[in-house]
């Protein structure tokens, strides 16, 4: 009976030791958030904690962020070749936001997988802010010439929305010395 009790305690000790020796890691944040207008590169970072008892290498997948059918990609994020046990490591990454990228919130789930097949995820959010800009084909002065009393003179020009959001309620104002363009965006 004493051998059974001794063997039981030894088995329990070995099981507890093997549970403690399990490799594991986790993201310290639930999400990484950025806000930026188009034509910019936005950067953020996160921290991983190796909570296990062995050194790990970590690979990252899920580098695409989406808003409906529109996409952005995470760049400048390298894999971790070694994170020692019971340590943390911060990683920075970038998202290049092209000109005229549609404004809105782009979201993705970045997955980290260790060489021991452990995984954890973090939500990546990029809020692309609207920019409002226009160009016209008459980039400088539009000559109207003279207009006789009670007659109409017609001139046309094109407006190109070069921002990343719709323009609404566009108005033009003319005076004898000035031209104003306004929008409530």
C-alpha cells in the first residue's frame, strides 16, 4: 500500500511538472489601433509574452485588413526567430495607405504561431480618415469675357475628386474678383 501511495505522489508530481513545461505565449494586447489619412504610412506595435519554459520562434499570418471589398496590407512585420522563455518582445509593423484609399475602418486578425504549434491572435484596426480635395481642368484663371445685360454666357469645366471620400453639396460662388469653391464634405 505504501508503494502505491509513493507511486501516486510521484506520478502526480511528474504530471504537474509536465504541465508547467508546456511551451506557450500570448499577445499582451487585445488589439493594435491606428488612424491615418490616405497617402500615409501608419505604424503600430504589439508585445508578445513567452509564458512557457522553452525558447520559441513565432511566425505571423493574416496580414490583410479589409473593409467590405477594400483591402490594406500589413508590411514591415518580420517573424520572431527566438523569444526566450519568461520574456516579452515588442514588434512594430506598418500599414501603407495608398492615395485615394477609401475612408473607413479596416480590420484584420493577425495570427501568431510558434514552432511548438501554439497560436494566439490580435485584432488590427486601421481607421483611414477622409480627405477632401478637388482639381479642375481650369487650374488657374477661367476667362468669362464680357456678358451683355440680360444674356447668358456658358463656360464648362471639369471637377475631379482627388480625395478619398465623396464630396456632397458642392457650391461655387462668383464675385467680380473671386471664385469660391465649397463643400460640406
